[in-house]
C-alpha cells in the first residue's frame, strides 16, 4: 500500500512498490484516457523554493492529466519565507490546503523536515542537489520501457561521476537488480566515489570497469547515461579545457555504439550531447522526459490512493 | 442575497450575511464532496500586486475545491503595470475574462477603486496593511467552530494593538455581538488607539481592561489572539529589547491559561509563539489557517451565486 | 482543417480558415456553456519568456473556459534558460507534456524556431515586437461583431504607424477584403512605411489618404484604431512635446466623429485615449479585450480539433 506514504529518498520504496508505480505508469501510457479523471477533486501543492521549470511543469502536467488541480509557487521570493516564516509552518499550513505536496528546495534535508510537519504525502522534487527520487523513477521507467528489463544490462555512465547525484541514485537503484554491469566513464578528477563502489557495487558482486575514454566505454553498452562535465569542478581550468571535448557525445562517437543502445540524459543538457545526435533512434532523452511525466502521474495517483 | 456583491471592508456585510457565509463554511467542512463542483466553469482572477503566498494559496485552493479555475499573478512586476497601465484599466479587462476577482495591493483604497471598474465581484485580499476582510471571516469562523458562540467570550488581544489591523478588525467585528469582554495586552507604546476604544468599545458598553502583562492578561481569557511586536515600532530599540520576551507565548505562560482557551494567530508567526506551544490542544492557529480556506470557499460560492 | 496547425504569423491562415475561427468565436460568445467542456483533459503550456499579463491571462482564461488546464511560466528567469537550456530543447520537452503551446518571447523568429521542434500546435503570442497574430484575430473579431462586415469600411489608424506592428498587421489583414479605405493619421516622423503602402494598399488598389491631423482624420471614419506615440521615437524630444497632445483622443475630438464609429486600441493605453472617452458608446477597446479571450478560445479549440 503506497497510499499516504512520502517519497523523500530514491530508496524509500521496496522493489515491489517501485514495480507497482512503474507498472501503473506503463498502463497510463497505454491508456491515458482511462486515468484522466482518477484524481478529480484532488489538489497538488507544488512548492518550488528554487526555479526548476522542467520538474515543476512535469509535476503540474502530471496532476492535470489525472484530472486534479495545482496550487503553488515557482520561486522562494514570492513565498512567505520573505516574511520570515519557517519551512515547518509553511508546510503545516499548506498541508491543510492540499492533498499532496511536491517540494523543491536548495537546502539538503528539507524534504525530510517537511515530512514531519505534513498531514499529506510529501514528494521530494529535489533538495540540495540535482538528485531527486522522481528523476530516478523516470530513469527506471525509461530503462523498463526501452530495454525491457532491469537485469542483464551493460550500463555506461559518462561525465561527472563524482558529484553527479543522478548517476549515484541510478547506480544505487540498478544495484538492486541482477546481472548488470557498469562502465564508469569519467576524467580522473571526477571518478565515482569509493564508498559507492564499495557499498553498492563490490558488496553486491557487481562487475564494473573504469575508463577515461567515452569511445572505449560506449562500445559494449546497452545504456549510455550522459551527464555534464563542469569546468568549475577542476582545480586547473586548463585541464578541463584539454579534455572536455572527450566527454561530448556526437554522431561520430555514436557510430561506435551498439545498434540498440539507448542514450539517456536527465536534461537540461548544454553541449554534452551534440544536436546531431537528436535524430538518431538511439537518442532517448526526450522520451525520457516524457516518461517523467507519466511516472509522476503514477506516483501521485498511488500516494493519493486514487488508483 | 450575497450574489454579485463585493467584499471590500470587514464590515461590508450585515450580521445576517456573515451568518450565511459562516454557516455555509461549516456545511462545506462537514461535507466537502457535496460542494466540490458547485463552481465548475467559473474563473477566479487572483491579482496579487504584492506577494502573499498563504493568502493567495488559500484563495486558489478554495476555488479549486469548488471545482473552479484560477488565473492571475503573484507579483506586480509580471503585471501590466510595468507597461504603465492603470489599475482601473487592468480591472476593466480582467473582469471581462473572469467571474470573480481577489485583489491584493500595497496601497490603501485599491480594492475600493477596483470595485468601481469591475463587472464582477471584487474581494479585497489586503490593501495597504495586513488587514483584509477574509482574515476577519477566518477569525470569526474559528471562534464559531471552536468556541461555539460569538457572545459571552473573554477575548485577550496581545502584541501590537496600535498598528495591528487584524486586531482592529476583530474588535470591530466582535463588538457587534453580545456580552463579550476584551483584555488588551500590549506595551504602552503599542496600546489600542483611543478612537477604537471609544467608537467600538465604550459606545457599545463593552467591558475592557488594559494591561502590559501577558501572564496577567491570559488568565481569564477564552480566546487569546497573538500578534507580533516589531522592533521598528519603538522609538528606542533598547526599550523593545527589554520587553520583547514578555510578549512571547511559550508553554510556561500557557500553563496559566484556562483549559479550554484557544490561541489564535493570523500567521505568519516569527517567534511570538514558541513552537513548544504547537502540540498543546489549545494551539488553534493551524486550524485557523485551514478554516481560512473553507470560509473563502463559502465566500466565493456565495458571491458567485453558485450555492 | 485547422487541427494540428501552428499559428506563427498573422497571415498563416486562409480567409476561409479565418472565417472558421471568427465564426466559432461568435458562436461561443452566444452560447459559452455549450463550449465549456470541449477541451476537457487538454493541456495548454503558456511559455512567457517576457511578462505580458493581459495576453497571458487571456490565453489562460480561454483554455479554462473550454474546460482545459494550463501549465507554464510568466517570466524567463523562472525557466530552464537560466540553466543554459536552448529554446529548442525546452520545446521538445514541453511539447511532450502538453497538447498545445502559446509562446511569447522578446526575440523575433522564436515562434518559427519553436514550431520546428514541437509535436503539438504552437501559437505565437508575440515575438520581438508587440505584434502577434492573436491580436489581429482579436481586431478582426471586433470589427466583425461591431461593424458587421470586413468590407466597405473607412478605417482610420492613428499614432505610430511607422513602428506599430499591430497596425501593420491590421492593414495587411484588412487589405484582403473589399472596398475598404484607409486614413493614415500620424506625425511625419511616424508615417506608414512605403513598402506597406506599396505592397498592400497600392497594389491592391486600396484608397488611402495621409494626414497629420486626428481631428481631420476621424471625421469620416467607421473605425478609429488608436496607438501610442512614444517620445523615444523622435530625434528631437521637443518635437514630440510640441505635437503629442494632437494624438490624444478626448471627448471633444470624439464629438467630431460619426455616431456609429468604433474606437479600438490594442491596450494597454497610457494616455492616448483620455478616460473621459470610456463612457462613450463608441469606445470599444474593453469589449475588444473581451473578444480577445473568445477568439483565443475558438483558436485553441480549432487547433486542438476539439470542435
């Protein structure tokens, strides 16, 4: 039973609960009309203390497509915090107005704090980093729909593996399934932290290799998950300049990949995937964004107990 | 008949009209589903020329919970005023788009000006001060539901009684009922203005006492209405520092109060009520906020003639 | 068939398609209830990269009055562009969330660019100037409803005819109909550009006269379309000061006009129409704004194929 639960971290749900949501998302995609009124009369509060248009629009679209309504704000300065109100008080009040809350906040731990003062389900739409559990749900749904299974995949992760929370969450999520292999592609400065390798890969006997070469890394991949390499992560900016092009995916590099590989990206992208890749059938990031809306529909409907 | 009326000032409605709204709010609370579509097809324009998240969300939630829709803005700078349009012209246009307008504006008298150019009901959501009539409706509904009657109450008002418009409105509203007594708790610098004492208390033969002590004042109260004491109201800041703690309600002081007293606050609070009070059954400010949504539902439905 | 089409420029539609939209708008005005649910379950994305409250509220009201829902933003800074995302990527994503997109952007050509990356209809709500095709639709509906015909009108255009795109679009639109005459009223500095005279008036054998006098110009007009004369358009500011009052319509000047002339204005006005004109039955600009909502309802319903 997911009804009434919160979603704060990407591992809050059991594999069965995840399945429940992903399966519902799949059903909604196949027959959206059947679900277009299941949340009629319900109200989502989208509390965005920092701008994140895509995530906000995705949540709002999800609620509308379930027949529900939305209130909220898209930036902190039009919120009561300007008057010195605590987050806790805002949540106490807003959970009296609404049936479910999606919260985005620049400070880590905010969603957890909110949960304690809410009489309705809280969904963490990102706090303190780019990670948020609905991104992970989105990634899982994309893999489920485009690769067919969470097992037996070779997953290449490319870019900033040190600070990229999206990537960390995906590794943690996929490490719960069977017989996956990871190819970790990054500059030496931005390698995956040891604790993640240890706790999630080594302890689970999951195979992985590390490489600095995107060309090498993508050759055997079933899934290529791209993220941005940001200059400010490097001690020496010249070092960044010397290698940044190596982590840009273009059509030429894509030619080295398997025919049925999929390219994922959490978006927004800047230039780490060249637009000449967009027309390739393997480019899956826009579909991924679309699935993000559907998985949020499933999540909201489940937490509200409407389905 | 409230249909088509405006609500500009807290005393615009007769006692009978107030009763009509408060009774409807009560009915909605008891059976929200029955009212969840009464305003279907109706459109509220929420024109917030200054940010006031709680009030805005409360109005928007109210309209959605009646099955209606909302358009609007939450800050002046995304409005046409940036292009030099007068308020009057904006109202002429927006009242052609919508069925009812809630307006919030930093300048006194704005709602009255708006009324003259609107073909649909105008609700004043605050102009030029923190007072607004829907706050008074909220306060009245809270007293009705938690104390059972508008008569025979001992009402303690604490904090800034000089500038606090919420408090002024409440005194004016409650002075229309019978056998209430007031305890006015404030620093000497922030006492209730003489004209209010005279016009609303003395002329109506309403008993009141004044005190500077919260401990003394709350002992016999049925209702304790807290407001903030702001440093900038004092000529000498040291004076403020020396007495501010006296006007902070905490659990210790609350122990002196009657078992069935209720603590009200218009919110947002800063620190004038300590959070250790929140769990006390007498703490009523979050319920008060919730009632605010329901009373706005009743108000909107009545002015639109949907109920 | 308008279903699935985009509306980027004011001349994108044939006369027949225009008729289809204007006729539907007329039907909606006469029986709004019948259309109040035709777009139920549909989602409009209102992407306003620059504030334009009236236009945005008009689109949003239109969608709600058709039973649809709205997502979007009202200013660029709360959009993903802050994170460096291209317009093209935003459109790819948002067209996956929504059923139709209205876009407003300060740069010319944006709507055309958006169209190429959208899987749903794009409506240009203004890009790079004050012109936008739904304003032209609004103007046409106003003429249709208040003058009865697009033929045989004497149309006086007053103000900044050099830079005023609204006026250019209206001339282009009306030049497609028969037996209209134009009176072009402007200071010498702000005369209608030669290419428009040539291409749309002279080549179509349409009669026109030019004058610098509003009093002279409005005498024989059936329609007077006012626009603002802005000081910054003049090389010498004193020149502007010496003549600006000549282009302000007041009741005195209106007395010279025909009894059944209509005064139009795209709004917002500053002072180019004095408020003493508002009560005159010929003042049609607020009705024009209202018609703007209805014509957008018709446009959205047609492009979505809901009617």
